[in-house]
C-alpha cells in the first residue's frame, strides 16, 4: 500500500481547497512486488513532445482516415453536463482542470517509454469516479490542438458516459458487438473538437460474452491508429470480470481510487486482480481533507443495473 500512501501524501501537499480530483499517475523508480507489472517511468511532470498518431500501414481499402470517419459517423447534439465536466464549469475547473492537465502530461510522459494508446479506466468498486475521470481525461486531450481522442463506454452493465456528454446512449457498443450496427453508426462526433464517442448501447444480458466475442478487439485494431488516445470506461474490476477482459485489449490501465472511501485492502485486491496487466497509474479522486486521514468503512459491493443480484463474473 505504500504507493497509495505516497499518493495520499502527495495529494495533501498539492491539493487546493474544494472537492477536486488529484490526478496522480504514479511513476515509480522501482517496480513494487504487489504490482508485478508496474511499468516505471521518469519521475516528475514534464511537457513531453507528443508523437503524431502512427501512420496506418499500407493503402488498403481498410485504411481509415479521421476526416472520413468524422464525415460519415453519427453527429448528434451533445449537451455536456456542467456538474461533471470540469472544462465547462468554472466552479469545478479551478483545480480539477489543472489536475487533468497534469494527468495528461504524465500519460504522454509514460508514452515516451512504452506503447500506450488504448487506456482502460477502472477501479475496485462502484462509484469511485471512473466515468468522471474517463470523460474529463478525453476532454483535456482534445483541448490540445490537433489531438484526437475516442472515448468508449465499455461499461455495458451501467453505461453512463453518455449522461456526462449529454449524448444518445444508442446505438452504441452493445449494438456493434451484437452485429446490429456498423462502426459508423455507433461512433458519435459531437461539437467537442476532435472528441469522438461510442456510447454503451442498448441493454444486454450477456456483457462479458459480448466483450470477448472478438468484435471489440477488431474495432480497436481499426480505430486506434486514427486517434491519439482511445479511452475505455469500464465497470469496477472486483464485482465483475469485464474490466479484466477489457484490460487484455488495452495497452494500459488507469486505476481510480476514491479518497476516503475505498478501503486500502480493496485497492490491493483490485491491483492483484489486474496482475499481469500494465497498471500505468492511479488517480486519487475526490480528495478532501477529511478523506486523507479519516477512518474507512467496508461494505459488500454489487454492481450493475441490477445491483444486489448475483453478478455475471
Ligand atoms: N472529483 C469529483 N468531483 C465531483 N463529483 C465527482 C467526482 N468524481 C466523481 N464524482 C461524482 O460521483 C458520482 C460517481 O462518479 P462516477 O459515475 O464517475 O463513478 P464510477 O466509478 O464511474 O461509478 P460506476 O462504478 O457506477 O460506473 C457521479 O455522480 C460523479 O459525477
Ligand atoms: Mg461509471
């Protein structure tokens, strides 16, 4: 747990007043035994020059260009929820926006040392702020000139990214994975610069099966070269298996921890669950003074639209 304690300490030093996100990608000089596959990077926040998206090889008919994608994908109206978008709400943006810029810098820094383009945002238990972090991270990326981001709502049990963006939920990923919609029907481009979005889609009863049926991998293979970052929002990794399936399709995993809420042993178990995956950092979310040293509580967790029922594992 030393990393989390270090993050808490760092958050304490850096935080400003208010309910804000402390975005902390935790590069470490030494890999820790608990985080077997932790990939360390240089310490500190450095403005690392950003590489252009890798050129797509060949000139085959499968070649997908961003301009074509933007011209042919869905273009619904988005109405961003100002309560959860730090860049459209001055009250949230003071400190939160800066933390997301820091997170962006650190991710680019990590990318300098490893192949990192598809990023899974997960956490141990529900409600830690995965969707909040994924949506705001995607937005801070496209605030840089010519940067393109795709956010995919891969939480097929409790899709919520569309509510943050004020976008339609369907057609979306479930519809694509079931073969009922093609890629251009499910990719949305709103008015947010170079931000694209694939919503969760219509309700399904077999999310784990759909995520592992091969179609998502094919979709990522095709879309990833078009974007600087592809960010996948996911369910928490302890109650259900989906985040594990998704992590296998992504270059890196960003773990969200809600300060003062998530018990330390639960975070440890989540990291063990992700063993073998490339955990690139931790975002300590919703930091408040009382959370730094307050007592933790534990409660059993369940997840999904039917929280309380036995979840599909
Ligand atoms: N830093 C923050 N500041 C203010 N509100 C936040 C912050 N982080 C999360 N929230 C709010 O807390 C609630 C839970 O956040 P969010 O939906 O992002 O969690 P989640 O981990 O995606 O949950 P789930 O596991 O259900 O998918 C939301 O209402 C969100 O707007
Ligand atoms: Mg969520």
